[in-house]
C-alpha cells in the first residue's frame, strides 16, 4: 500500500465521521481512530518477506537546500567515513521514544541488530517505525527528539564493526 493511498484513506475517514476504521491486508494493518477533534492513526506493517521497512517509502521529495559551511564539515567527514549513516526515508517529526512515558528506542553506545527499531517518524499522524538496516553500535544520534526531519536527512551514525 502506497503512502498516498494511506493519506487518502485518512482524509476519507476524517470526512466520513466514523469513529474507528480497521484495515488488514497481507502485509499491512491500519487502525484509524477519531476521538472528538483529534485523530489518532496507528500503522503496523508486517513484512511479507524479510525486507527492511525503509524500502517502502513515498516518491522522493526534493531535499531542502541548506547553507552549510563546507570547510568545517570536511574534517569530521573523514572520521565519520567508517560509519554507516541511517537516513530518514520520509519527511516528518522525529521521536526517540514510542510515547512520552516509555524508554528510548536506542542510546549512544548501544549495540543494535538488523531490524531493531531506532526511532519513529510521524508524518500526517502516521507513526512510522524506522528500523536498522545493519547491525552495529550507535555512535551518534544526529537529530533532537521531537524535531522535524526532511527526506534523506541523516539520523544516526552506526559503527558496523
């Protein structure tokens, strides 16, 4: 199911006045609940084959042009070249916890395995779990909690060794 189809489904449910809609297909389960003026949407994807969830993204949106100084970035880039960068597959709001009262998904220095959830990115009230494509150790978290992220923005540095 494409992100556009999910977005259209959310709009349709919001306009229809339904209080809850559940949709289950082979590889996706969607529950949309509306309570008064606020909407809550939960999406659970169950991979049909062992394939990272990050490959199921909407059509790329051109990344923003950011004015960054080139010279200071060259020195850390050589140090960071041995690390794998996990980037945002979508535009949205970055969250390090599943909810405010829950513990963080990952912390700096933590060893992770392929498929571990690193964070959640909320886009149009859809909460997308971002899973690791590699095993290794979290070296750096590049984004603050509850901050907006762009498509292809670096989120984590992972040491695969």
